C-alpha cells in the first residue's frame, strides 16, 4: 500500500506539470460536479416539468406549465440593444394567389411573413399587437411601389371580436407582391408573474392579502372569513385553509361578494397567456354564479374585463375550474371582444387587480334556515411572459422544457454513457488482446479476423440500423441498449494494440524465466504481461470516452435515443424537429442549440487532453523525448 501511494504521488507530480492535462481534468471535474448535483443546480425536471404537480385539482394529477414555449433567456433584459417600450416595427409579407377551378375559379390571396416557409393566412398576421398603423406599402415585381390608402385595409373582426394582430387587405393584388407594414406597438421582455403567492391559503396571512367587499347594505351579511377546517386537500397532510362566505337570506336582491388581489403589470407588451384556477364548494343553495375578472386601473377609474361567468351547482363537494385564454379562447375572446384577449386587457403597464365575484341569488336558496355557505380554495392566477430562466424554453407540448435544466441533466447522460462504454470496451479489448497475443495459433486467428471484420464495417450507419431494429422489435430504445451497442463495436482497435504489445512481451527473457520456473499461463499473463500493458489501459480509457459521447449524441440527434432521457443529443433533435432554424432563423434561438454543442465539444476535448497528458507520462518514448 505504501508503494502504491508513493507511486501515485510520483505520477501526480508529473501530471501536474502538464497544462493541458490539468485543464482537461478541471473541465471533467466541473462536469462531474454538475452531473452529481444536477437536482440541486437545475430548478425543474428536464422532461415534462410542471409547477405544483397535484396542487391543481382541475388538472388531475398534473400541475401547470412552468412557462410558455420558445421563451428567451431572462438575462436578455440586461442587454442594452434589446428594444423596450413603444416601438415602431416594419414587417414584410409575401403574397400568393390561389385559384380553385372546382369552385368556379374562386380566387384567394394568402400571405406569409418574411422568414416563414408557407403562405397560409388570408390576412397579414403581425407578430405584435397593433397600437396604430403608420404605413402599408405594396412593392410590385417591376420594382414600383404604392402606399395603400387606409380605405383599402382594415383590422378584421369576427362578430364583435377585434383581431388586434391582423390586417385585412381589400381587393386582390398581383402575385408575389411584397407588403411592408409599419406600425406602432409595445415591445418588452416579460417575466412570469404569479399573482397569488399562496393559492392554497395555508395561513390567515395569505387570506389577509385579499381585499374582500360586497354590494350588500348590511355590513354583517354576508360574512367573509378565513376557514381552517373546510378547505380542499390536494395532498395528504395539506393545510385545510380556505375562504368562507356565509350569507343569511334577508332580501330578494342578489348579493355580490368580490375578493380582489392587486398586482402590478410593468410591461409594455401583453403577456403570452394567463392561467386561472379555482376550487369552489356551495352549501345551502342550488347554484351560485362565479365570475372571473381582471380590472385595470387608469387614473381615477377602473376598467373591468369579465373573463368568464360560470354557474356552480351545489354537489356537496368542491367544483374545480381552470383555464386560460388558449383553452377557453372563444368564451374569453367573446367577453373581452378581442383575440387574443390579453392584447386588450394588458394594453399598457400599470396597476391591475385579479378578482373573483360570487353572486348569490336568494331565489335559489335551499337551506330551511336561509343560510348559504360558499368555500373558495386553490385560487391561483399565473401570467406567462416571453422570457424564462437562464436559457429560455423549448416548444415542448404540453409542458415546455427549461433548456438550462435539460443542459444540466444532459451532463449525466453523456458522462454515464461515455465512461461506461469506455470501461466495458476497454475491458473486453484487454481480455481478448491478452488471450490472442499470448495464446497465438488458431485462437489468435479467430479473434483477430473477427476484429478485422468489425473494423471494416461503417460504424454510424451500422448503429443506426441496429437501433432502428431495436425500436421496431421492442418499440423502445434505452440508454443501456446504446451502451451495449457502442461497447460491442468499440473494443477492436484496443484489442489489436494489446495483442501487438503481448507478442513482443512474450518473447522477453523474464517470461522465459517464469516458464522455466514452472509458472502457468494464467500466472504469467496476470503477473508479468498485464502490468506491462496496463499503462495503455489508462490512455485508452481517457481517449475512448469522447467517441462514445459523440456517437450517443449523434444517435439522439437523429431521434434514435431514449425519448425520456434528457441528453445533449436530444436537445439538438428537438431543435431540428421544431423547424425553428427554418421558420425564425438560427440566430434568434441560438441559446437552444449552441450550449449543447459547446458542452459536447468541451467535454470530449477535456478527455482527449487528459489522454494526451497520460500518454506523455506513461509512454516511455515520449518520456525520453521530453
């Protein structure tokens, strides 16, 4: 043991002198720390991340999404060249005329925005809400241009619903006409806003954050209290707190009870979406009405926006309601008279209020004593912006993924696959190389010819065929399948190197002396040959890891990896499948693809640097040259 420790100290003193070896070791240690402590470093699950899983009964066992899809990194707000506030934007559209002979040569003009692939819309779909149109210019194929007068275009409506991000052109223009639309809008980088901090009302302090009011002339009827016993329990052991409304029938006029949660919306651009959840239980009345509202405060007046009004039936248990503008698009858009509705609700930064109204009609009171009790719990409101986290989000459905969490957890997969594949293939190559070199004869011929056969096969196409075959047969490819495939086709070169060294060693005099002393084949291989070839094992282990990492990333990039495994190659595959590079350009979403590419290249290079350093120390020829 003392000799082993002394030998390791001597090796470490030599290794420390290699700058590239130390750089590689530090990089590998950095990725190992990230891989080990990934759950502490990454804030969200890499696959299907959810907020409050199981805490929103209307969603069943699921939670809510952590952010909207295709969000930019949150640190974009610190970049000085990012526009914020009222901004003038010019967007280009390309027209195409479609004629339908089966409909009597019915002609339709469709448009596509610059950067998009296909023309599918009959209106000019703008990327932001229109505050005012500055100019619409038509540029024809012959190079001439024309300012389209205001009488020849309009912002379309569906009934009473305004489409504040579209422009409808009147008339048909020549094919391939280019339209330049210049308009004023609000542009901003919006972070998520959780309006309700404690939606489960776990304490009375959470209840006190709400402003409660009623239209009743009797200040003591109805009563709005904090109830510690009758809340909805989403998980075993949860606090049972809730809001309790107690109404005693005293007149024939309906009573409105309003609970409000003020918040500030500091952004010039509307949010991408919003989500609202409510659990409500009714006792003593056949039905009550539940209204959900946003209220915008402008100077001395308040502008209410009714999102939905829902009748709640008395069923003896909680009714759970949730939704957003996307899932309830028709209802909310019809009530707000705008699509998407947040364009009108959050038209400007300012002070807002999220409100719930409970309307109790005395005519539907069923309790003999005229007492109605309404319980409110799990009241939450989440406003989703267009920025999130350190690297933004992808376009995962239904739960967009945090790209930083994917990158962190991907280090686990790359290290695990790379190191295990290198160990397994090196062990196999070492064993077969020793046997082949020392035994010789027919054993040597069989092993080496089999190795030659595998060496001439094109590896990546072969891996693709094998993985596709596994998918076809089993319907699933796990990480262990990939490790086994990489191991079975990764031992041949090392086995040939070991064999060549053994052929030289077995003719040495100390081997002849061991034979003369009566040593057996296993003893000679284990005690005399193996220690002399073991320096090659360390070097091969270090240099085999990069090829395994890159091959695994290549297979995942081609969609042949484990779909439930957060690997760096899967990040590249998801980016490729999203067609973002085609529709919006690579530079706009560089943070999705470049960090994974850099991580793969950096980790692979680190192992190669360590391998070079080991080769300089353990290779006698290089050591003499130095």
